């Protein structure tokens, strides 16, 4: 009897279609970093592609290459975390779109040289830092970076396909200020003769609620997986549905409590002991303690080893976001912590 994460791909497809309607005519870039937010990369990517998604936000080159391997040429795959020159070369070989958030990276493209006759030209998306100060070309460095990118484009080293940024989505005022910087950066590009086909700046929250942030592409992860923002509107209000359900079995009892076989080492944060309830065959019961390998749960009459308990998500009491709010984090963090040792199961999905 082991814990498993049941992932409902039909529910996922319903979220994708809601996202598509909401952001049209902008396109959805499905963000699949961290093993598709813990839901399992390949089944998620296959189903999204079958549902018409053609842009994937993979974060790192390894993930990007894995997506390319399953989908073949009919997908645009965006990566923005490059570790080394070798990583960059691998991204170009796999025909990934590369986010450039550091002007030095342009020199790595230059070092790759002009592509051989017939080879695809590397596609870059220049990222301007609009206030998050993580990764992104600072506004004061932007004009020089743009000039260098234009030069490399003319030399046939790369093509500037996109301009992008990432915003906090914490307050409208901050996001508006970030957007003003973004629009200004785009004008600088245009003045340098660069008119990339894709502008993108919003993720789930701004993409849903602020039409002027949608541009050509909206990079959405959380809402596609049914994960609502912490402290914001809940899933129901947004119209999205949770797609995963974490289930485990009773592995033993001690007379008063049922011991359920999933614990903090599987990704249930231990501070949630006493703050969380689960659905048992006898109804709702409180989790008294989260141990490394098990939950200690208030018992019920007739509890026996093998009884199934819904711990989290669809069919349970709490969404990932609700748990997250109790320990002051975000739902994504709960989702991606579910241990890779826990098997992901996709009822009804084609095998293979
Ligand atoms: C994770 C991420 C997203 C997706 O954010 P959600 O809130 O999950 O939709 C978009 N863009 C970048 C750069 C990211 O890292």
C-alpha cells in the first residue's frame, strides 16, 4: 500500500480550455518547470499538445530537451535558465527558444558562430528586468544589449524572436510600473530595427485579470494545474479545477489513531500537524501530527490497514493553496514538494 498522486488529465484539459478562452487572442505558453509543478512532465506535455497547446515554458535546457523529444518539431519550447555554454549549445541543437536575461549570454551566442548552411537560426527572447531584480537585463544596460543583439541578428548569429519580462503580480500599482518599463524597452528595440513577433510578460494572475498584460503570449503554470494564488480568489471563483489528489492508505492503528502512509519526507510540511484534515472512509478526521513517514490521524470505528485516505486536492478537504496559506507560502510550493517517489497515476490516459 503506497501513497500516490492521482492526476486527472481531463480536468487539466478543462483548465487549458478555460485559460485559452480567457487570454485569447494571446496564446498560452504552458509552464512545465519542476516536473510540471509536480504533476509529471511527460503525461502533462502530451495531453497539453493534444489539446492544442503549442508553446511550452520549460525553464531549463534538460526539461526543454525532454519536451522536444516527446513532441517533435511541432512545438515552441522556451527555456530561460542556462547554466553554461554547453547548455546553450544543447538548447540551440534542440531548437529551443532561449530567454536571454543577461547581456553576457549574447557573447555565448556569438561564440557559437554563424550556423551552418540550412541549420535553424537560434531564437532568442530578450528579457528586460522590470523590477524583480532576479534575472533580466537592467534598464540601464538595455540599449547596449539591444544594439549588440541587432548586430548579431544582422550577422546571422541569432534571431530576436521575443521580448519579455517577469512581474511580481503582487499589486496592480507595481505591475503597472513594471509594464511601463517593459513598453519603453520595446520601443528601444523597435528603434534599433528589431520587431520580435512575441512579447510576453504576464503569468497566471495578471494573464487572467488584466487584459493589457496579455500581449502575444501568457506564460501560465499554476492556473492550468488548478492551483489558485495564495491570499487571492479561490479556484472556484477563478473557474479552475484542481487536477491532482494525493491519496494514501492506513498502514497501522494504535487504538486511538490511524497511521497513514505519507509524511513529511513525502512532501507534507510537518508544521501542518494539527492544522489539516483528511477524508477517511468514515468522514473527515484531523491530522494530529505529521511524522517523516506517516500522518497520525484521529481514528474511527473499524479503521483497518488498507483503508484509503484522501490527504490533499480533489476529493479531499484542502487544496494545495489552502495548505500553503497556513504556513505562509504558495500552492506551487506544496505541489512541487510532493516527492518524486510517490507514483503519479493518470486514470484513463493512453498507456505509453
Ligand atoms: C513559473 C513562471 C511562470 C508561471 O507562473 P504561474 O504563476 O505559475 O502561472 C511564468 N513565467 C516565469 C518566468 C516563471 O518562472
